[in-house]
């Protein structure tokens, strides 16, 4: 007999520990009926647990097909945070694959973007950002050499912001971002393991440290099916 006192949140924890933790993305969960029999609960309780897991991004359902383990999906909140922090907040392991790193001399355009004089040296870094080894983003970052000398020789397959804090005492305190929709070209789509012209988010960003210095200028392409940004807006005082 089903134990009606068991709450969906308890069953949610059981499903996560006994199934999701050992399954791969796109693996199919047992049916509601089988889960109800396994845990000795009503199907409505299982249904509630599955809805909680879907809301947390751990499962996805297809009517008439079944319920699947979801691939990593990361949401960037209004609070300032790094890619690595966003991924860890979802319970996944962040990573990076360095595509290219070099030092160059700023032309007028780069000098304007970085807030440096033309001819100043800067680092250019291209990486694929990963969540549990799933590629989510291709980023292209510029940083002034004067602020982060020797950065290009450090391990850059982990959080860049962590490297900035540990080795240069730099803490990013502000992001100026612009986000727009686009479609991926063939080369970028191949890096992200999706079909050409897949939907993506194009993000340009300038980052400032605790002293108000412009530390980073970046352009990134995020998979539209695996990443989103959320914002909070407030009405101005006196606006009806």
C-alpha cells in the first residue's frame, strides 16, 4: 500500500540518489508506475517529485516518450558570478580547454576596448568552457599585460577569476554586458558539438576590478540550449 505521508521532496531525493546520480544525459528513467511501486508511494507523489527535478533542470520529459536525465544547463543570475561558480552551483564540475593564448600589441580598436594606450601589450585567450565535460561556451578574452604580467604562462584550464584573485589580488566587482541572439557558424558549432546554425547567445563583456580598473574585455558564444541569463529590473522612484 502506498505511504501517503511520504512527500514529493523525499521521493525527489531518492530518485536523484538512486537513479540520476548513476545515469548519463538522455538516459530514460523508469515509469511513474514503476517508481511508485519501488518507493511504496502513490503515483501522484512520484509525479510531484519528477516536477521538482524538472524545475531544478535535472530531468526533462517528452510526452508519450518518457522522462530523461537532462544534460547540464546553466543559468547566470543577476548576482555577479563567474562561469565556474554558475556551473558549481548546479552541482557540476567546471572546466576549460585552451584553444589559443598569445601576447599582442593593441591597435586603436583593442586600446579603446581595454582602456589602454595604442601600442600597449595585451593577452588574448580563447577557451572552450565545459560543465561535466559538456562544451557550453567558446570565449575570447583580452586582458592588459600591465595588470596581469605573466598570466599567459599560468595554467588557464581552470577559473580565470580564481587565477586573477590568487596571483594578482584582482577581484572582479562589475560586469558590463550586452547579450544578443545569433546562430553558430560551422567552426564554433563544431567546438560546441552542435549542428551549424544552432541558436546561441552572443555576449560582449567588460569587467572591472575592486579599484574600478578595466581588467577584461570578452566576447563569448553560449549554447542556446544549455545556458541562459536572468535579470532583475526595478522601477524608478515615482514612476507609476
